[in-house]
């Protein structure tokens, strides 16, 4: 394996927990401080690159960043790269609250009466060090439920039902989620690239 340890360039506890299990041959180190990085309306790849490069330049340790989002067909692929701050965007109404619960409420409200509930989670993982970058992508298809169910996972998991599943992502165990998730697929591809 090319890296024994990587600094994990994220502020998301949910991502750290999942990635630590998924990339277990590699030790993920938490940064001594979380950097405040302004993500633009760019692609997942650009955002991941921006995050990994910022952490590498600050701490001089090879950095692993992740950018991900939920793309809903009936909403033209929104919230996509805006997933974490969806409730703050003026898109079909202004929310006074921020955070995960407000994001979920807004999405369910926008989906009221929509027949097509198909959606997908996308994840880009990117490693940046002095030699440049290396990245992998994963996608998990499913649909948006009408009510939230389950308490595991994070983010939109309670309203996302993976294809072929009766349960939402938030009702799966961590192992079950990692086996099929966008992050699991991207992590296994990244490990393949690193060991190839
Ligand atoms: P960092 O930028 O610090 O990594 P973040 O949470 O802001 O943390 P993103 O900009 O990549 O990360 O936003 C991704 C959002 O997409 C995340 O906040 C969730 O709302 C959603 N998301 C991504 N993966 C998810 C998953 O496995 N389950 C549920 N929601 C997910």
C-alpha cells in the first residue's frame, strides 16, 4: 500500500467513521484543526481537490478529502454539491433553519406530489500529496421515501432507500451501508488504485 497514513480533510464525523472502516489498511489521522474552506458551485471533484490540497498545504501530510451529495431526478439533480447546505439555498422557498433536519424537511416538501422519486448518492474521494492527486468515484442508486425512517448513518440516510432494499440507509447496519454505499464503492476503487 502506497500510504500507511493519511490526514482526513473533512469536518464531517459521519464521513470519518465510515472512511476509517472502509480504508482500514490505511490509518486516517484527524487534523489538529478543521480548516474553513469555502466550497464553490463546482464539481465534486473540484471541491475534493480544493479540500485535500488545502489540508496538505497547511499540515504537510498526504491528505484524503471526500465530496459527496444526493442527486434527485425530479429536482434536476439538486441538491448535488449543495447537499450539506441545501436548506440555506433559496430554491423553492426560504428556510429559517439550517442543518440536516432542515435539509430533509426541505427535500421532502419539494418532493410532495412527485411521482418520480429516483435519486442517487455520489461520492468522490481524492488523495493529494506533493506528487499530485489520485481519485475515485462511487454511485449508489435508490429513491426518496415520503417520511424519514431509521437513526443510523448521517445526512439524508433516513429518507434514502437503496435500490432493492426495503429499509432506508439509516435502518441498515454500518457494515450493510458500507457494502453498497457510494462511499464504499469509491473507497474500494481507491484501494485498488493504491495497490495496483
Ligand atoms: P466536508 O466538506 O468537511 O467533508 P460536508 O458535510 O460539508 O463535510 P460535503 O460538502 O461533501 O461535506 O457535503 C456532503 C453532504 O451530502 C453531506 O453533508 C450529507 O448531507 C450528504 N451526504 C453525503 N453522503 C451521505 C451519506 O452517506 N448519507 C447521507 N447523506 C450523505
